[in-house]
């Protein structure tokens, strides 16, 4: 039985549409990967706010962190790491430069792996003393 020309056209059109769809999907996949990879590593968190990939944001040593000023707060402020208040009279670490305040146990693991303020992303320079 000879193949009708219309069947050939339909086959060609269908395979062309299929080819378009698959290449669109793979382009979208590549673009998505590029976007995902362009997000700086320090912005990658899981639901608990735990840092997933900090390899490119080296932090400070314990000794350097101990140089960051700690102060008793005289007004209640929010610790943006645990989202709980640092109550008046409690100790808080104060980030040099931007002066953002965090609980000491909250900021310590962050500073071991990052050299930016977790709240405003200001680069922390230890030589600036508050
Ligand atoms: Zn906290
Ligand atoms: Zn800050």
C-alpha cells in the first residue's frame, strides 16, 4: 500500500513539533541550571535556615570571632537568625560596620563559614571596631 503524501506531511509536522518541544525543554533546563548556579552560595538555605553550601564564603576563626564586640543590649531587638528577640539586658554580638545584633550562639556558626552580615550582607571587616 503506497504512503499518501498527506501522511508524510503529518509525520514531518508531528516530528517537528516534538523536536521543538524537546529542545525548548532542554533550553529551559539549561537556563534554569544557570540561574540556580548564579545564586551566591551564601543564599542557599534549607527550611531551617541552615546553610547548605558555604564553600565560597570563607568565614572567620574562633579567635577572630571573639574580637567582634559583644554588648548588653539596652533595647529589645530581633535576632534575624533565630527570629527571636534579644531581650533588654541580654548579650548580643554586634557586627562591625552595619551594627546589626545577633545572639552569640546564633551568629557563631554563621561567622565560622561566612564573612558577611547575615541580615544586610555587608562584608564584615574586623579592623572596624564598633
Ligand atoms: Zn538568635
Ligand atoms: Zn548587617
